[in-house]
C-alpha cells in the first residue's frame, strides 16, 4: 500500500489477492470494497531494494556478473558459467528450485540477449517453468509491446496505431519507427536480437579470479569453514601462478542457506600467492562471519592482482633484513583493512599536507624531508585544528592568554609569526571542515610557551583589519 | 671502591639468572649519569616493556612523552617502528626534530585499547624477523595481565616495547595514574619552561623534566634535561646561558652490552 497524490493505492498484491481480482495501482478504497477485511501493510521500497540487492548478491553463486534490475528483477550474465551446472536448463532449474525453497515467487528466462531475457521473464515465463527459447524472434513475437522495456507513454503510442505485439514491429523500417516513436523503440528492437550491444553493469567490480566450493550438506562449524577456506586458497593459487600475479584484495563470500551472503574482505600489503599465508589471513577473520543455519557455497575471489615473479613467492622472514609484509597483513586482517599507514613527507607549505598518512604498502617514495631549515614543528598535529578562545593586545601579537579544552594558559614566551598562505591551486580539505573562513586563506603561526612550560603551535586565521575578526586555533603541541 | 667491580659482576650474574633475556638484549644508555646510574645495567633495557606518561594537561596528548620516545627510538638501531594508536595525530617533521626518521614508522590505528595491545603483542611476536626495532603503543588502560604478556613477549623477542599512557579525561588519569603495571620502568616526562638564549628573544632551549618513577632492579631518579636533539640525545642543561651550547656526548656507539 502506498500513498500517491493523496490517495492510498495498492503497491503490490500477493497471489491470493490477485486471484480475487486485486492488482497493483488499485485505490485502497476500491480494493476494500472488493475484499472487505483485506490485510494491508505500508510499502517499504527501501527495504525492498535492499532485499533485491541481497538477492542479486546471492545469485553470485551462479555467475560473477549479477545486478538488480528495476524494482523486482535480477539479471545474470551466465556466459561460460552454465556448463558448470550441466547446461543452461539445469542452471535455471537449480536457481528456480532454490528460490522456491526461500519462498520467493519468480519467473526465469534464459536468452542470448538481455532484452529477450527480460521480455520473456516478464511476459512469457510461468512460475517454476523457466523459459529457454531456441529462437528469440519467434519467442518474443507474440509478446505485447510493453515487453520492449518501453515507458508507458511510448507503449500507449504504439497501441494507438494498432501495434500491439512485438512481432508486428519486426517488419517495419527502423528509421521510420525511430522518427515516429523515438529512438528508444528502435534501440530496444536492436537490443532484442543482439544487433545493438547492451553491456551488463554488474553489482561490483568483476573479480579477476574466483574459485567456488559447494557443499552437499550446509556447514556451520568453524573448523569445517576454516578447512574450506584453506582449500579455496589452495585452489586459487594455481590460477594466480599461471598468470604470474599475486592477490592484493580478496573477497571470501559465504552463501548461507537462508539466501544471505556473508563476506570476509581483506587486502594484502603486497601481492601474494602463498596458499598458507592467504589461508591464515582468511581463517583469522572467520570469527566475524555468522554462518547462520549453515553455508552451502563459498566463493573466493581475487579482485586486485599485481605481477609477482616466481622467485618472490616465498614470503618468509629472513634472518637479517626482515620482512614486514606478513605482520602487516596479520594486523590489517585483525583490525581494519586500512589500519596500517605510513607518514609521507610532501612538498607543501601547508603543515597538514607537508606530512600526511598514506596507506601502507603503496610504495611511492616520499619526498626528501629537509627539516633543517624549517622552524620547529610539533610532534602532534590536530586534524582539524582545534579552535581556542584567545586574548591579544596588538593586531600582530600572539595571544597573552588563551583557553583550550577548558584549561587556561598564560603565555610566557612566544616565537613568530610564520606566515603560511593556503595553496589556492589545491582544493581545501581540512580547513573547510574545521569551519575556517575562506578569506582567512592566510595563517600566521606562533609557537608559544605557557607558564608551566608546555609549548603549543597556535595560528591566527584571517587578517587583522578584515571585517570578520580573526580566529585562533591550536594546530599542534610540541614535545 | 675496591669491591665495586666484583659487586657489579655479581649483580649482573644475578640478573642473568633472574631475567636472562634482558641481560642478552643489551641496554641503551642515555648519556645522562643521573638516569643511567639508576637503571640496572646502566641503560634502558632493550628487551623490556617501558611505560611513559605525561603530566598535567599533557596527559591527554602525551606530546613530551612522544618526543622522549622518539629520542629513544632514534638511538635503537635503524629498523622499523610499529606505532599503534587510537588517534593518529603524530606529525613526522616534529618527530624528526627529536631524531626519529618518520619513514621508519608504521602507523597502526585501532579503535580500542585492547586492540592496540593486541597489535603490540603481534608486533613483538614478529619481532626482528619483521625488521622491527621497537614497538610503541598509546593506550589509556594497561591491565596487569596485558602488561605481563607484553613484557614476556618483549623479553623473548629482544625488542623494546614503549607504552605511552594517554588518558582522555582527568577522571581516567586519576584512576590509572597510580595503578601498578608489569612494565620494567615507568617514566613521567613533562615540558618545562625553556632556558633563554642570550641575545635571542622568544622561546629558548626547550627542556623536559624526566622522572623515572619506578624501575625494576633499579631506583627512582629525576632530572631536568634539554629535549632530545636531532640525533635523539638528551643532555643536561648547560646551566648558564653563556656556556657553550653543545654538551659533551658519549663518543662510543649508542649500544652497550650488559653483563
């Protein structure tokens, strides 16, 4: 039930309601007069969409290329996948059986083009009987013109001139159709028989390599899951070795019997195809996976791969130099994938850009840091800078007193100012988030020491004499 | 004076029986007599856990403690430093000023104290095999059991573990400050007013007050020093502003074996 233009309409009906003559789009008042005591629920398009996305993800057990389609459809590219199930018919039958077990009403069509599959699934296939036509044109010819995925106005336009079936459009010249009814009709017709390409945009990025393991009986105990993860890692490695690459990002999907998919996603510090190492990373994260009532499929996919020569495969700590990568992977797997970082120096006048964190393992060399000539810098830098309440006498003076984090500081000594101008050619980040006003693209830094001896790095944003009064911030603390 | 040598030999022998790993890993002297005399073996034990805290408002930021740690790390070999923290606000150029090359640091961000401690332990377990010279963690709470695990792991690996105690509120600081821990030493480092340099206005030579509050096998000590320089060395203040700026430093290599 949904509200539209002040009326309550039926958004969807179940099979029993449909049998009583109710249909989506019918006003609720009419529906109630047909069926007194009709049970209704408010429509939840958001959760419907989420459920559809989950279903599309679950379909990943059949093919890596899946995507939700419209409000109630899922599209699968099964080219090269069907033989794993013993043919397209067997695949469709398996899919149908599993959907029925989950209580999902469905219609399935398999065709050479997305357009044909869509048309057949929506207008020809019956519940539980997948449509697998041998000849597309013959199969779609008797279908109504709506099967061409047209908007209602175009479809109505076609019907008005007596074109009711898809087959009636085939003999007509495409150019005339395009002139009369718009490009869409001609394009949809071409897409139907494959004359025009129609790429499927999948749910995520397609993995480079994936390996799958199905279980006759759903498994749920951690030991079996760990064993399966190890076996998958072992299965994936020969693929990687054959192509001379190592995995940088892995995704282990657990397809549960209830149709949900749980994931372990992780990255490695550097390309790896050591099965023991990969298995260790995966099993270390197993406790984050809820197997529910059981897992029936596990799919391990390598998303990002990088060249890895055969001599590099062995990742073992050597006696002398030491190798951080295994430790880094263990830490990233136990914490967050982006938990590790390095400090990278860059050429910039802005303090927050001059040294920033960069993801660990992306080995771009950092710019040579020449700190000798630079004035002192704090050991801790606050991102964003923290505003303070400051009191000063002359426009160019540092504050003689300021309050920060509910503490008052009397300034005993001060150095400065050091003027830093915002790099106008770079889009601002930190500063704008901190609410610094933009005309204050100029910052004057002071190093101040309070009576206790603590040393702070303060700056004034904005020029004195401007209409907006300058504001003060503490950007860091010195050791 | 005559039995000073046999006594030292005996002491080191007892230490070796009690804590074989510490004796094997060596010590790192500060080059400041007050501190080195108070520490067993004449320096900071390398295969051990050390606690460093700030004072007053700096208990929240641990800025002085981080600078002090940077000075120590600068003098421990040249390997990588695993620095695990909850709030990644370390600033490379500032650490470089105290001798620690920022390129050596691998930052590890964790959401909770116990995850920081876990990362530290993993780091110690990988130890020198992973090319680590030391591990550093910033935590509010350091439970006794976790501390003991870290101490044992540090001993086994022969890698120094520094824990900066960083408290988010005065209440947390008050509750944790006096609590015993399994660390070999506990330090408190606070910023002190700088000494004016003659003829130059503004902030002079910045200083720390370094207090060795607790030390297993040693005794407490405290002194005021000039902050760690670009080689990681702290030194006693020259005393008077017109004295030569450079204080004498130990000429020998920074590492000395104990026992």
